[in-house]
């Protein structure tokens, strides 16, 4: 039998997604045909503390961690659209 705390923090996979909306501390992201609310991971929060421009924006492509308990976190912005 697995320990509930350990099960809740187990890594399930990673994915790329596109940000469709941003709220304080949370982004709505489309990935693999699904819409998820994703909180910001520790690395992204540290990046944002150094440079606020690193915060995800609508349209950004992001790297996600998908956890075994169903939570999703944004790890980093991998591409940002350039305005014409």
C-alpha cells in the first residue's frame, strides 16, 4: 500500500501547452486536447521574482508537469508570440 502523501506528489508526466487565460498565480492551459488550471511551479516563481516579465501570458507556449493526483504546474515559458 502506498503512502497517501507520497502518492499525492508522484510525478505522472510532462507536456507542452498554450496559455489561454491568466489569473493571479494560475494559468488556464490547453494541452493534449484538455483545458487545465495550472499553478506556477517553484522554478517559475523564482524566475518571476528575478524578472516579472517571465510570468506566463495568454498565447505563451509553456512546459507543464502533470502530477499523479491530477494537479498541473507550469514549469517555464518555452515560447512567447511576437507581436506583428
